[in-house]
C-alpha cells in the first residue's frame, strides 16, 4: 500500500511513528488566525473565519488557540516531525501573514534549520477598500541539518500562483493540487511524505501522483472519510498507469 491514513490527534499519532521513517514533512496546519481582533481569532469557528459558504463543507477543530498557545503547539508538532524525518529531510508548512513569525520561531525551536519562505499567490482573493490586498499565504520551509541536493536535484520556484479549488471543493482551506504536486517533489522519488493535518487528502493525492508514498493524520472523521476515498482513487490511478 503506497499510503497510510491515521485517524486521531496529530501529536498522539506522531509519537508512535518510528525515528527517521519519513523523507519530507508537507503540511497545512490550522492557522488559528482569521479576523481582525483576538476575540475573532479565538472564538469563531474555522468555517466562519475562512469561508462565506453556508453549510456544505465540514468544519474542523484546533482553530481557537491564542498566539502563544499556537507557537507552543506547533513547536511540539514540528519537534515530533523532526524526529521521524531522515537526516537532510525537509519540512514545508503553510501559514498566513498573522502567524508567520510564530511558525518560523516554532520551526527553529523544534530543531529544523529554517531555509526560507515562499509565497502562494491567490488571484481570486478579495480586494480591500483602503488597504493592501491580502492575496498571499506563505510556505515556510526548512531542513533537518544540511540540504543534500544530490538526493533529489530539483529546482522549485519561490512563488506559486493558483486559485483555491471551486468546483468539487472538498475542504474549507483546500490548497490547489497543482501547487501541492510541485511541493511534494522536494521529497525524493519513492520517498515518504508526511502530513499530520491531512484534511481532505490533497497532499497525499499529490504525493501519490508524483510517485511518492504518503503517511497522513486527520482528526476530523468527516474529512478522514473524504481523504480516504481520494487517496484510494489516486492509488488505483497510479497502479493503472
């Protein structure tokens, strides 16, 4: 089986994975952001923060931490992810502008060498009267020790432009498959991509399509069901190819 999807809390599942058993961390954690005030960020649901759609897509949790709690939590997640990643392996983590400083701190406190920040540009983002348009989310990346380019000599851009899926959208904060397919190639061919916040499984689908294996964790039963179906379909497609 080219993938495994675990259901449950990310930290609990990560603690049970063997040392140095994955090649790359590629994940999109709950940002615990959204809204213009602290109360907005710590009391509103993920659905109310990130989408104007009424019903349809399931909500998700772990979305109401204040900034210090978020930093501590992400440090623990990234420390466990560091343990299970091979030396010279990489970490790729999505975040927004509010939590960018917290995430870069957490990555370094967890032991990763912070290597830089790329941007995901969203052309369809909403204009803001009297303000600069918030049209980017960010991709923080790092490595476990030195980067060994000989393992996987790819050249990836620092800017990705793609809109969030609209047709057949599976998750409130779903990332474009085209972007994820490029990012997972930082994992060597045949290697294992880890996503502790699998959501609807887009990272896993991208990994399978690019000839990588996948380990995912998802807390929400509804999203785990969606991810399982998408991963099974992607795996069958790869076998047929």
